[in-house]
């Protein structure tokens, strides 16, 4: 019998999905496959501008990424246990790690050995060996039909690719300003009253002595 998801897991995923929607990660499009199932997400990766992947829209593929590996000590993998999965990781950090693979893939533990060899040849030849570049560009071109089917405009410039954070609501800023002003004013009033009371006592004690 399959283990039922716990309420804490559902709550955690709901919060993560809300966070990604309200503060999106650059280079990704995230949505639920089924609104009633928080355990299946559809993630599309946009190829970063000024790279071979510019204009690409990728939804499928295999990944070899350290933070998704169990935190065991495996000297043969070339990974440290601290580089593997730990409870501090979340959807956002995983997405950022995935996009970093397009900019600087780790060829020491690749999911696709042939691709890693082609990438090293392309990089070491400073672009003269075109095998890797040609394959990537063909994949980018093929991915455009998928973007059109999903009615998605793929960003191709830095300005389009980078996500601007939402400004803070003016109402909230006004409320916080009023909060500090009111408190500051109350403190001043209290200090004035205490100071006035102290002066009156001084005058009374002086009169008694005289």
C-alpha cells in the first residue's frame, strides 16, 4: 500500500509553490500539472541569453546534479557529502542549480558522457570544434515549436530574462511610517510629561526648604 502524503509535506510544498509564483526564479516557468496534485510540477527552462542555449525552451531531459543525490559518502562519485541533498535545499535552490548547469556544466560526473566529451572539446578548442555547438543549436530550434504550443514567449535578451522584483506596496509603507511616527510621538509626550512632573517636584521641594 502506497504511503499517503503527510499534511506537513503538503503544507511545505504549497508554501514553496506560492513563493515561486510570487517571487519567480529567473529562467524558469513553473506550474502544476494538476491543480489538485502538489507533487507533480511542470518546469520549463529558458535558455540564458548570450549562451548557446539562448532562445531555448526545455521541459524534458536527464540531470546529474549533486544536491539531488542522497547524502552518503561515496568517494567514487567525486562529490562530498556536504554537496549532496540536505534539508536546507528547496525547489528554489534546485532550480537555480539546474540553470547553473547550462552556464558551467560539471563534466566530471556527467549524466551523458558523450555530451561531456563534446563539451570539453568545444571549450578547449575555444569554439573551433563545432560538434557540441551544432547539436545544442539544433535542440534550441526544435524547442521553439514546444514554446509555440504552450503559447510562451521565450526571453532572448537580458532585460526580458531578468525578473524585476515587485515593489513594496505603498499602503504597507504608509502603515509602517504611521506606526513609527505614532510611537515616536507617544514616547516624546511621555518624556515631556515625566520631565514636567520632575520639575514641579523640584520646585515644591525647594519651596519647602525655603
